[in-house]
C-alpha cells in the first residue's frame, strides 16, 4: 500500500494530477441549484482522471497496479443550515440529486450578525479539523460571506462562483456579502463579461478572474425536460397554501407568476400594501396570479393585515414555496413574471419570459432588455410597475442565451480550480 502510494505520488508529479481537498458551502435556497452541477462536475473530473490512471498503469507494466487509489479531488459539502425548512432546503437536495451534506452547521434563522457569527464559529472548527486546500462558496448569501472570511483567516484558498456581480446598493445585505467575498477570494469565477469590468475597476488582479458562464443555467438545462412533463394544475393542487376543492381548475389560461422576498419590498407596510392593491385590483382582472410565498413575506403579510385581502381574491393562487422543477415549469408558461429574485431574472432570460423586476437596481444587468435579456427594472413604485406591466404584456417570449450560459459552466469551474496557479 505504502509503495503503491509512492508510485502514484511520483506519477502525480509527472502528470500534474492534483490531490485536493475541496469544501463547498451552501446556506440558502438559491445556493442549491448552483452547487448541484459543481458536485457533479467534480465526480466527472474524478472519473476522467481515474480512466487516465488505469490507462497509464496498464501501459507501465513494471509498476504496481493502482487499485483503491484516492480520487484526485476529495469533496466535502457543508450546509450552514440558514434555510432549514423541508420546502426551502431538503426538497431541493432531493430534486437536484445533491448528496446529503457531509456536515450541517445548524445555524438557522436570526439577524444577519447572528447568522454570520454562528456560521463562522461553527465553520472554523470544520476547517481546523478538515484542513482543505480550497473553500468554494457560491452566490451572495450570509453563508457566502461568513465562510470566505473564516477560510481566509486560516490561510485557506477561497474560490467564489458567481463573482463580480454588483448592484451598487449598499443597503442590500447581498451586496455587502458580494463585496467582501470578492475582495478576499483567490479565484473569482464570473458569469458574464460585465462582471470582469466590475472586478478590474476594484483592483482585482486579472489573473485571478476566470470567465466560466452561469452555473444556474447548467441546472436549468439538466432539468428542463423533466420539468416540461409536469402539469400546472397538479403543481397548484399539490402546493396550495389554502384548502381549495376547485384548485385543479385554477391556473388554466394566462397567468402571471410572482415571487417577492426582499426586505426592501416586504418589510414595510407602506411599500407592500400598494403592490398588493395593484395585484388584487388590476392584474387579477387580466389573469390569475400564481404566487409561491417565501416565509418572510407570508409573515409580513399577516403582520400588516394584508393576508385576508389576498386570500379573498379568487384570482390569487397562493402556494407554499415550490420545488425547482415546479418553478421551472410555471416559468415556461407564465405570461409575465413579477419578481425580486436574481435567479429568476436569469431563468427568464433563457426561457424568454417577459419579466418585471421589482427592484431599483440589479447586480445582473445582463438580464435586462437593454443588454439582450428579458427583464426590466420597475422598483416598487406602483405607477412604474403598472406602466411597464401594460407594455410588457405586448411583448413576445424571446429566449436568449448569453455567452457561456450553455450548461457547461460547472466543468469550467472545476478546471479553473485544478489549473489555478498562485
Ligand atoms: C436569503 C438570502 C437571499 C436569497 C433568499 C432566497 C441572505 C442575506 N439572504 O434571504 O439572498 O435571495 O435567501 O430565499 O443570505 N425562514 C423559514 N424557513 C426557512 C428559511 C427561512 O421560515 O427555511 C424564515 C426565517 O425564519 C426568516 C425569514 O424566513 O424569518 C428570512 O430568512 P433568511 O434566511 O433570514 O433570509 P431570506 O430572506 O430567505
């Protein structure tokens, strides 16, 4: 065994196959669709390398056969536990075939400082025990920030997938998470060319930036066919928040699809109430509105006394948070999307769904119509939302495919890590 390992180590030196321990981190729902293809790409890389190894050992007959040798990339998945509900977390692991997390930090809800603080304390112990070569973080949630800071303080290399996005809105917790993570990261994997400009302006060395494309689209392409098979009325029936005997009849014909969870939209009654009035008194006259409700938003609607108004309107179809395939299926047929989610803006671009983004800015300008995408910023001012709503209804569905949004991003991420040179 000893001798076997020595032969293999020598071979690694000559063929430059790395042995690396990689810890990747997920915390909240939008991370899960980004990590699924990355984990698959690691497995693919390992099987390609083991095929190369077997060929080499077959050729070198004077060498010992290399059975039971470790995979070149050893991967550990850490879930911080920021999102913990079955519908916000477990359902995505199952649907996207993500293996169970090796380690769950069980951080749960709390203020930003509590979430970040608890994550750092727990993650530091993991890093001290595991001593990885790399920590890979995705997106812009609290887990992304907490784990990159913790890793860098222990001199562990950090790779950020989805680097370089900037909303320039410092009131957005995600913007702070992005800025800190990108400032610390050793390897910044960007989804589009606009992100490179952002990073270069901030002084990031060009050699640390690699354009890999959008990893979310890997997941979309992998799951497109499966999603197509789903029935919209079944999705409504299975996920309805309210007991509705006639729900299987609902959702027929045109419908708007809606999501809303950002604190800037849902935490103040004076912002949320006019939006609810617009939906129930205007959009609902044109079509049904299917709305999978985020737990934060459901809580606020009840707190502000707006829940009853929504529930009383038969055109409002309220759902629990739904699974990945269900959301993709609804998005494929929606007449219009109203959302404040970054990921949905991207999916609308590829599916061509006309999208109203209920934000004043976006870190994803490539999804906007002026850059070739399907979405337009409407903020949370109802006059602007109304104007764009009527204009958008005249638009056709026009799918777009920005450069490298091709379903192969995860493989490029793994290659970038393996080929990283200090
Ligand atoms: C987080 C991310 C945001 C992402 C969003 C998608 C940060 C700073 N924000 O926001 O970028 O777009 O997720 O969902 O990381 N809750 C549950 N069940 C859960 C998870 C949360 O009931 O499984 C409740 C919490 O108790 C809390 C609220 O939802 O009251 C908000 O959760 P939180 O994790 O603080 O942030 P999100 O708003 O989900």
